[in-house]
């Protein structure tokens, strides 16, 4: 299934464990985008980032190249 707009993926993200999210653009480069997702568990985060569906959605949204992904916890 092709997603025309990333917001159409919202319900699927929640079903994959996302409990919070936001998207930011660099002030001087709208093509430099940071997406933040919060998960209840590290395992659900790993399953999400490893999913083929996420790769398909990113490709459909125009993501070029391999994104940088950080797994972090609150300090």
C-alpha cells in the first residue's frame, strides 16, 4: 500500500508501538528532516525500525539514502 502523505501512516505507527511522535525540518533546509518516535519498549522500537513497511513508507515519502537512526533513553 502506497502512502501519499506520512500522516496516513499514523494509525499504523500506533499499531506498531509508537506512543508519541513529531517531525521537524531544519530552519535553513526543508529537505533536512528529523522524525522523532517514542515507544513503550526498546523491543517495539527495534521491530518498528526493522519493518519492511517502514522502509516502504519512507521510500514513498521521498526519503533518499539511508537514514540515521538513534535509539536513546531519557537521561
